[in-house]
C-alpha cells in the first residue's frame, strides 16, 4: 500500500474528470489561421524576427528569446505571415501577435534539422538546447524550463519532484500524458537528472489516476532512482510548495523557491516535451489540451498546434451545447474566463472548459460573517478574511504587510466562503495594483 501523503488545509471541489479521463489523445487538424502572441511565458516577451509577407515553415523561429528568462516562439504550421499587431490574449489583455495564414496544401514537414544527442552534451549545452526549443512549464505557470535546469552555484539540489498531481477539476491533460506517453516522461526525467547532477526523482500523482500510476510504475527505468508516489486527492495538491511538503516533508519558507530546500519541481508534460525535443529536434509547436465541460458537445483530449483559436478548437469538438454560458482557459479554480473566441491557445494552456449557467450563474455577495472557513482552507496559512477587508478598502500596502505576496491565488478561500465574496479575484487585483504603484515609483 502506498502512503497517503498530503498537506494541511486545502479543499475538495468536485473533480468532474470523468468527461475526458478515459478519452485517448487525438490530433486536431490544422486550422486556417494561427495566432502566435510574443508573450507566452514568464519573463521578457520574445523579440520579433519576421515581417508581413514572409513565408515560414513549421518549426521556423518567428521571435527570439530576449534575455535569459525568455524563450523563442516558433511557427506551429507552415504558411505566410498575414499580419503583426495587437490581438486578444488569454490573460484578457491585447498583446502583440503574429498571424499566420496556414498553407492548406503543405504536408507540414519541418525543415531538416540536427537532432542533438543529449548524452554527449554538457549541462550548459542541454540548457541552451532546451531554451532554443522554446520549452516552458506546461502545467500552467509557463516558466521557462531551461532556467530550472541551471540553479545558482550556491544552491544544492538533491531531489527532482515530478508533478503529476493535476488537481484542477475537469483537466486531464497530464493524466493522459502519463497514461499514453510514460516512457517519454521517464526519458525527460533522465535528461533532467543528468543536467542537474541529481540522482533521485519522485513522481507525485493523485490517487484518482490509478491507470497513470500503473503506467509510470510499469515503465520505471531499472537504472534510475525514481519512485512513483500516490497522493491524497485534495486541491491544490499540484502547487509546488504543497507537493514538496507532501512528498519530502520539506517546507519552502515564504519568499523562497523550491531550490532553497534542495528541490526542483517539473511538470510531467514539460518533461515529456524535453524528451521530444531530443528525440525529434523539434521545438515546442503543439501541446495536449483538455477541451471539456458540460457546455461542450464532444469533450476531448487533443494535440493542438500552439496558436489555434478557441472557435476552431470548439468547432472540432462538435461546438457548444445548449446552455453554454462561459469559456474558461485552465481549470475553474484558477482559470481565466475568455471574452473573445478569437483568443489563441498558448504554450501554457492546459485546458478549455465550457460551463453552463448551472456552474457559472452569478451569486449574490454578502458581508463577511467572520466564520473562519477561509482560514481553515488556506494552504499557505494566511488570513483571507483580513486581506479581503483591506482589499475592499483599497489598503494595498497593509495587504503587503499581511503577507499578500505569499498568496498563490488558488481560490480555496473563495470556494469555501458562505458569503460568496470573490476573495481570490480581489487579491489578484491588489497584487496588480501594488505592481503598478512600484513601477510608477521606480
């Protein structure tokens, strides 16, 4: 029997994974048009390389990394650059993007390229190869993966924690990657262990994915110290600090990173992507996306070209069902509602969830009754009730003193609030407001 490992606090929202948990991944055809924002990762946006009218092939670089914490953007299909300008971004803003008209008659074969043999490369060379491939965290955070492969010299890392928790309701992207591509996940682990100079890896998977645990167990490499550990099903188990606590019993202090306690965390899909880079030589051009929800006719797990628009993906899945009222990128706990069907899938898009009025109906908000449910739910032990009062009064500096920076916007406090106060959304606005004030003062 596996130990039931977890963390303190958190919540248990309905999983709703049955819609796609058993649905095999299939490939979506290329749409007529691809939209590639230059801002698809944490850090500096990529710097444009193409102009209107240029012909690009699948895998060609259209924007280069602008610094170390940045990655390039590649054309996910062959075609012609139709326009460069502002376009709806999944985060709700308008962002500079490259519009590519897809060549309907192209076989979508990339230009010949050298496939790097990773075992003959130094760690620095592997880091550069991963950056050139544009790999970012595919679990939703979109942090450039090569940065995690190169921790500072004064930090000692002894454990690689592999995140297969996927605790967000509805999403089964990582689940299907583990079930269908376990060898690729292990190959990515091997490359990352070699690069970091680490010998130990722990894969954490919530116990509601027994087929994923079995697939990873069955394909474990005999020559590596890799273990697969089942985890108690709880949200937000997939947040890296919670996962580290559950698997290693180490606590990441506020303001510190996992590497400061000797751990690097990487998502299973990102590891599979690293393996694919060194198996094919191709950069990150496509990803597995869960398209699901009660408002969709045919829930699916799809391999989607990066830059595909929402309307094209929903059309391939049979279109919207009667009563569909809201489309969310990511899961319902931390995802963002999409106001525009022309917004594209970017590298960090894990899922598209279509909700009906029953799940997304507006609820009346009442004053805080000081019940303390939000304190019991907060996985990082903040006082959401106090932060909410300060947010409503616009006292952002006092929120900062109350440790707002530690809040990860997981939504647990909003989920349990009997007064329906949108605490997590208020905290997100406060964080943005503080950031703006600091930029103005600089």
